[in-house]
C-alpha cells in the first residue's frame, strides 16, 4: 500500500490538485491509498471511502466509512495540528485561525507541527501494511517522511513543487537543511519536467547521486472531466453551470465593484490608491461573485468568441498583459469577450485598469502600471510588460490611436470577472471558451490550466518558457507549425503584450479547426491515469526493493 503525505487541503490548484487527481486515478485503477492531509470536508470527494481524525491525545475518531463507486479506495487521515497552518505563501484558509508563512515561524512551533504529523503517521503504519511513503513538497512533509523512514525502514519519495523551493527553502537556512537531508535519503524524487529537474540539481549540488534518483513525471489532466463541446452546446452547458452554482456561498458584489471604481477614478495620489485597493479587498475572495449568473447569462454563447484567463490575480500570473493587449485584440475580433476567473490581491487594480482604458483615463492607467505590485501588497514594482508595450506604441506613433481604439472597443461588460471558481465549475466553462491565455511572468514547472484547456478543446496560449514551453513542445506534434506559433508568448517582457495583441486574434480565428487535435494531445500525453500508473509503478518498485 501507498501512503501519500500532503500537508494541505484537496481543493484548489497546484499540489492540492495534483494530490486529488493522482489519488482519484489510483483508486479508479484498484489501488488502496492512505492519504494524510488537512482536508476538512472529505465527504465532498467521492473517491474517499474512509476518513479518520487523529487527536493530539492519541485517540482516533472515525469521521465516516462508506462504499464508493471506485474499484480501489482512499483512506483519509487528518492529524490535529492545532491552530497554526504553516504555508509557503499566505492565503486565506477558513479552517485555520493562524495561517503563517513557514519562514516566520519559530523552531518550537515547527517542531510541534512535525511531531503531530509523525505521531499520526506512526499510528497509520501500525494499523495498515503500508510499504512506501510519498511526501509532497520539499518541506515539511518530506521531513516527516525522512524521520519516520529512519524509525521504520520504509522507503519514501518526494515530489517538490515550486512554491516551497522559492518561498521557503531558498529563503531560510533551516528549511534548506531539512530539505537537503530529506532529498539526500529519498529513494526517488519526482520532478515535473526538465525545468524542475534543473532547479533541484542547482539547489542541492552537494548531493552526489541526486541526478540518478530524479524521475520525470509530467503533470496530467482529467480528460473525463474536461471534454470539448460543439458551439451549439454551450448555452445549455452554461445553464448547467448556473444550476450548479445555486445556493453556493458568494464573494464580491457588483455594488462593491461600482463603489470602488467610482471612488478610485478620481484619485491621483499613489498612496491613496494603494490604500483604497486594500480597503476594498475586504470580502471573501475565494468564492464566486454574487452576480456571476447574471454576468454569464449576458454573454451570447452561440455567437461571441470567448477568451479565458484562469489563475491567481497577482502580477506574476500576467493578467495585466492581456488587458493591455485587449484594445488591439477586440478591434480585430469585435464580438469577443474576456472571462477572468480567479481571486487575488490585484483584482481591484485590474478592474480599475479596464475602467481606465475604456474611459480614456491615461493618468489613472499610468498610475496603476507604475505602482504595479504595490497594489497587491508587495513592493512598488511596475508592470513592466505594459511599460515596454506602451513605450513601443509611442515610438511607432501608435499611442493616440491605441487610446482611441481602447475607448471604442473596450468596456467593463466585455471583460467579465467571475470571482473564484473550482474545477467543479471550470469543467463547464473551459469547453465553452475558444482561446485561453496564460502569460505568466514567473517560471512554472507545470501549468495545469494549460492542460485543462487542451483537454476541453480550448486553444491555449502561454509564455514560452519552463513547464509551459515543455507543454507547447509536446502539443507541437499534433498541430501545423504556424498554428503552434500562435500558442507562444515570448518570455521577454518587451514582447509579451505585443505577442498577445498579435496572436490572440489569429488563435480565435483558427481555434475551432483544432479542437480534436488538442483533445488528442491531452488524451495521449497527459491523461492523469497514465501519470498515476507510472507513479504507482515507481513507488511499488521502490517498496519491493527495500522490503
């Protein structure tokens, strides 16, 4: 049996999505998987057959046992870790009163967290015949796996994800030392493509045999969840999405948006604008907007071409680059709309940027671009991709016409912010869109949204570097070379917005012709069951060798 150690929830993206997708696929293929994590609503996941809570006094509480439709089963184990959830980057978790970046925590709190997980894991191993452990992230589950492996002799593997490396291991010597020791003794380290392989080797140059234990394991997509549609099916699919959202808790209201735009549009002082955006973020962000049904119902799904962005609303994900390109994109595709799905501290600033462009408020738009990351709570760091693009427009004498075009074609109604949607909602939305754009400015080992677009037949565009480049390269075998070029956004900040402005209209015009090719690439290269099969073989082989 396999035990997967994951310190977080199952909902959301990144390692949470990886975990639930791998576990579901393993269970679908008949495996029994023990999953140790902090999921507070295990009943929501149909592949979980049993769930237990491990109290700090040593008692074990049965949450439920049930029959599932899967050939195998997942048994979930939730250690009681107290009030503190150590994270890599701060986010809101309703289940925990204290969510704290790991590097801010003292040694004693970190020690207590590790001991709580070790105590629960010991009980699991005493009760079940688990032969091999797998730890997500470079820390802290890898530390738990390493110490329990030392006690019991059971082998373990690690899958590092970028957030733990960049925001924790590289920033604090305590975590570097922990990670280095865990990696030194792991039987396998799974890496998501060449970029992560390089990152791990550069991070730990003193581990002599590390390269021999690295196993490339690409990300995957649930091809049964994300399925292409004909255009004639979109309206009915959106109706099902709206029905699905019925009685769902809600976040931001249109009244809040209108009040913010009205108040912010007259500000010229940078400090006041920064303070105002922070003040208007006081709402539950990880929820759909209150009027999302109305917004979706206003779209003509039979006729309008739809662009899509899905991701956290922070500068690193690059939404601002899409918005700056929209005047050119919409002038060439006059009936198109952009859907923006996600939450994050830059949402208010991005809504304000759309407002400034559409109303011709150049001072306000320039202020937003100049402040950049300061508007999401970071240092004052400008949105350089827009700066480069605007400088180019000025050099080429296109600056005045850009603003005229923006006022003519851009409006708040044509850029639809939905708020946060989970995969339960995105399964309906992706196949109803024509082109998805992911212009991340930070290297990502594996952009899952790119693969979900592929599987749904939605033509993806992305920054041509790191994991995104690897995905584009893999798809290139299924498409004509000129069409592959439409997918590529150059990573050089001087070209990002220009590439979106030029290539997005071309992608919109060609997208419908290549749905089947995109789908074929997803099924043949990225289906989660293929990925989970290799993962399982590697773990069982390791368990057999060490037993």
